[in-house]
C-alpha cells in the first residue's frame, strides 16, 4: 500500500506536468503525512540538508565549473579542428569526428546535455552540409552526447557512489576508470549506427565522394537535399536546400578541400574556390604540420582528463580535489593560454555554474527524501523479496532491470533515478551475485541511453534546439543510434569484465 501511494503519487504528479524534482519531493511528503501524520514533516530538512552538504558531492560544483569554463574558452572548437584534420579525410569521417569530439568533451564536462551544447553548434551544420539529413545529424550529436555521464569524470558516478555506499563499498575512482571501456564501446556503437544512415546523395542513387579543388573551381554541381527531398545546386557553393543550413549558432569552423578553414555563420558558407561540397565527405589535404599545429592548440584541453584521472590514479588527490584542480586549471587556460575568457566574463561564468549546481543539489535533496521514504517504510525490502521470490536467475533479473531503467531513463534524469532505484535494485543485484562496479556502470549506461530516448530525452531537446528542427523529426532519426546503443548496453551488462578489466589492471579499488 505504501509503495503504491509513493510511486502512484509520483507518477500522478509527473502526469500533471509537475517537474521531476518537485514530483519527487511532493510524493515523499504526501506519503509521510499519510502514514505518520503532519508532525513527521520535521524530518524533511534533517534528511535533505545533510544529503546536499556531503563532502563527496563537493566535487560536483567543481566539475560543473570546469565544464562551463571550457565551453567559454573554445576548447570544443579546437577538439573538432584536430579531429577534422585526422579523420575528416575518410569516408564517414565527419561522423567519426562528431563521436570523437563528444568523447573527449565528455571527459571535460561530465554532463550529457553540456556535451551536446558544446559540440552541436559546430557539428550539426557541418553534418548537414556533408549530406546528412538534419534529423540524423541532430540524432548523432544527441546520442554521442550521452557519453558525458559515462566517460570520466562523471557526475552520475559520483552520485551513484554516494547513494550506493550503504549497500557495498565502491569508490568514485574505481567507477571513473570503469567507465572508460564502456564509453569506448558506446562510441563504437554510435559509429556503426552512423554507417547505416544514408546521406542525401545516396538517397538519390548517387555516390558520396569528395570533390577535388579543381572540380570546385570548375563549379561542379553540388546536390543538397532538404529532409523533404528537394535538391538545390550551385557552382562550388555550400548551399543546402530547405532548412538544412539554419542550424549554426555562432562561428562554425569547416575545412575546405585544401585543408584551410572556411568560416560559416548562421548556416552560410562562402562559395568559391575550395568550398566544401555539402554532400561530399570532407576532404582534408592538410599535411603533418597542420595536424601538429591543431594538436598543439588542443593540448591544453586534452590535458584536463589526463590531469584528473592521472592525479586520482596516482594518489595525488581525491576525486573532489581533482574537481578543484580541474576548475582552476580551466580558468588558467581560458584566461592566460587561450585568452578567450576575459575577467569581465568571470561573473557570468560563476553565476551559470552556481545556477547549474543549485539545480543539481536541489534534485539531490528532494530525491534523497524520496529514497529515505523508500528505506524507512520498508518499500525496498518488500520489492526485493517479491522479485527474488519470483526468480533468482541473474540473467533474467538483469534483463528485467534493464527494461525498467530504459523506460525510467526516458522520463527521469540520472540523479533522480539513482535515488529512486538504487535502494530497490542494488540489494537485488548484489543478492544474485552482481558486483558493485558492474552495477554502477550498467545502471549509468542505461540512464545515459535515456538521455536520447523519446519522449523526454534531454539531449534530444538540446540538439533539436541547436539544429532548429522539430522534435518529431529528431525522434524519427534516432532509432539506428538507439538500437546500437542497446546492443552495447547488453554487452556491458552481461560481460562484467568490460567494466572491471581496466580498474583491476590498474589496481584501482
């Protein structure tokens, strides 16, 4: 009865359009008042405040600050430039550029939506000009951004370690290292999905190939199609019929067939010698010197995950201290190295990071209250007993939990879902012999997929907003990436070595 009241009121509030955080808090309060009376409300602040003031969670505002600073310093642009020069010359190279850029920015931001926002403004217009339909361009970026909560440093892993601590010993350091291989597997899955996404020339029965500089000068026709199938052409231009070019936000860096940069703003690309054929694979002729230059420019950003993971693994600092080091390093890089962050920008940066942190901590507070009700009212024990009474087959239980989390992840953010389900699911999984590392990674990857699962996947909304495309169109383009991601999830779930191999190899406990 109590479980029905708690979860029933929660989903009722969600159905009424109340935000998830408030729905969690209200349903917990309703259940407490109904079962124990109004006088029990004095427990609310005593539960919420300690959960938000945990020393371990202090890492979150630091990592949030580091990620926001890096968004302001153009690190995403430099990562994309480097990836373009290395991979842009290959077939489907731009898809690889998108996924690799997302992977590395995930290792900086620790957030899925932040990763989509950082690389989407650059890569969604570039993908469209390279012949991808806009729905697939946005879908690829939204899916790739989900790696933000799997690739370390991950805010989700920090939350899992804190909430699951009462059920078994698990360190944030081990979870961080454990997320690397699953993150690589997710990246590979997204690239495989991109191989099955047709580009507009392929839809028209034409080969996708790179134009040479001579062809561009001669004004060879470039075919561009909007999502409705209309085709536009022009001599050496990068116009892409329909609404395909309207996705650029700010300055987008594209590479010409001669390896030089062509500025694009508000979706337009200058026509003329060396302009990129919107339906051709990006052809980068820049030599080793240009690649080396791009690498040097990207090194300050690439060093952030090295500093974080190297410092934690080397025992130099804790994950919380790593967050502080990362944020200070990011500020130094932004102000003194890249010089794209001025002193007058700092109040805006600190305000944005403060608001983002406040949102996360409020969710932590109300979700911890919900988790408290689940524990003290014995909801978790009753559900665990009921499940194990039906079956104790580990593989069937993992399959059932996977389905539950995939559904929940489509409606609820990872932080809320952890507080909702860790008290219920972790004892069940431990009872059938699943280790804590595998549980942490498997649950996080589940909820990462939820970030781009309709109807409420947050990454879809962020990508659709950047790409200026209706959400319904993005939903129609997400299926190849969703299917490949679920296959990757099944591998991670049923092969524990994927999560445990690297931390065991490095001796991270």
